[in-house]
C-alpha cells in the first residue's frame, strides 16, 4: 500500500546528504518546500521552488538517490530553466520533453565528476550526441530526439501544472537566492580552488557583478606601458654632456630619457550614446590624473569610420567629440600610430561594435576599454594582441574613476 505522505525524516536526511557534497547549494536546497503529490509518478520542482513528491517514489528511493535528485532539481531552479524555456517558446508536450532533457544534460554535466547524477534523470550531453560544457539552449538546437526519462516540473520547463505556485518563493526572492548561491560558489572556490565544477563557476560569474575593479587594471596597464617607455635611456648628441669639460678633445653624448606619449582613441560612432560618451570622458580624466600624464598632455582622437578630431588635452573638458556615423576603430589606431611624436601607448574606448586590424601597430602597446551593456557584441571581439579591459554595464552608473 502506498504511503499517504512523504517520509519527512528521509527528506531531511537526503537534504543533509546533498549539502554535505555541495555545501554551496545548501541555501537553495533547504529553501524549497516539499508537498505530497500521490500518484504523480515523479518528484519535481515548480517555479515557486516547491518540490512535488510522489510518496511511493520517495519510499522506493535510497537517501543517496533522493539526495542526488534534490541537487538536480534545485539546479533547475537556481539556473532559472523555467524562464529560459519561456524565452525559447517551449510549450507543447514534445517540446517540454526535449527541453527537459537538454536542461538535465546542462546540469548533469557538472555533477558527473562528483558522482551526483540522479538515477531518475541521468541525461548527459553524450546522450544527446552533443559536446559537453554547453548551455541547454545549444543542446535544444542540436540534440537528437529521444525518450523523456523524468518530468522535472515547471521549474525546469516553465509550463504550469496543477498545484503549482503554492510555494513561498516569489520571483524577487528567487533572484536573491540565486545571488546568494553564486556568492557561496565564489567563496568555496576561493577557499578550495578546483572543488567547484566549471559550469557552476561560469554561472556564478554571469550572475554576480564582476569583482575585478577594471579601473585599477586599466591604470596598471597604462602605468606599465608608460614605465616601459620612461625606462628607456639612450645616448644623444643634441645636448652636451655634463662631463664634457673632463676631456675637451672628445665629444661626449648625453643620456636622454624619452617622455612617454599616450594617445586615446575614443569611439564617437552612432552606437555610442550620451551615457557611454560621458563614461569615456570620465576615463580620459582618470588617465590624465591617475597615470600622471596631465602635464605631458594626451592626444585624444574622436573616431567613427574616420578621424573627426585630434586634440592635445590636459583636462577631459577640453575633449571635442564629433562623429555619429559608422565605426572603425582600426582607422583610429592607424591614425594614432601616424602621429608625431609617435605614441608609445594607445588606449581605445569603445562599445565594441567595430572591426579591428589583423596586426598591431609596431612598437605600440594597445589597451582596449570595452564598454558593454549586458552583452558583448557577437563577432566583434577585440584582437588578442590588445589588452582588453571589460567595463561592465553595472560600472556605467558608478561614480568612481580609474585608480
């Protein structure tokens, strides 16, 4: 005879077993409530993080099997597979099954190494004839059809079932839970590097704002390039040596230390709206101030498809922006390389919607400040020969400057 309710002690033991193996998922695993769903034939999770459990299935599973399933179902909710399915238009039963298998493969790919793939939902990328380490959306496009092994619920495919929506987790709380899990993943990785699967690390990095202060990175790059040039000392006969009086028969050269020259190529194309241009001005001011270049001045080139203006400035307020057409930062880099005196460092501030030269300008260090707004332009990645600093969307509203 089937039990009337799920075994609460077994559920608690399974949760403890799961969190002992993936402690950084503990808050999500314990956040879900469990309700009895007799004759449902599954243990699933809905969009409100409520687990619907057939008591007969729970009774048949071992604590370890149930613990693996808790990890798996929680991962569906953490990675917001329901919303992602809705964005793809998953609705019909055959689509739901296909998406569920693909979402399972995305999760299980990160559970294999710790032997946490659930027996009930064991699909892996190899079962779909797909490469590992990819997202469910990619598998959904490329996977071969196959039998649906397990119904993971509306928390996996976004399609409502009877009894859904009675949980205590609303969308705002769910997002806070995801941020908390992402933070725990990064802390775990910092404590014991290599213990967190790569897929979870990538997910955490995509959810949390970057902890890297790109302003410090950019400042370090500029200082490094400036120091490399400032450290170059050569002989010159343009000025007499201070030791010339020691031997008047021989003309002695003097030591010459070149002054570093920096050029900033600023994207002024139509895709650079006022907020991005304001950020570019802020960073120009930061370069002048923090890198110690105010006295030497910096040449700023306003560029869309052609160079519109070139001006030496000691303050960002002196910059003249012109343009508004297409984009070609390669033209700006080429024009900067032709300046005299030739710059030792070229900084490019752009939103990234531009082609790039295949080869770097000889003898010039190029630093790209890539201003993004949530997504990076597909197919327009800066070249490997340039040092790229990504300025995330959250930074665009930050009052700080490069330091």
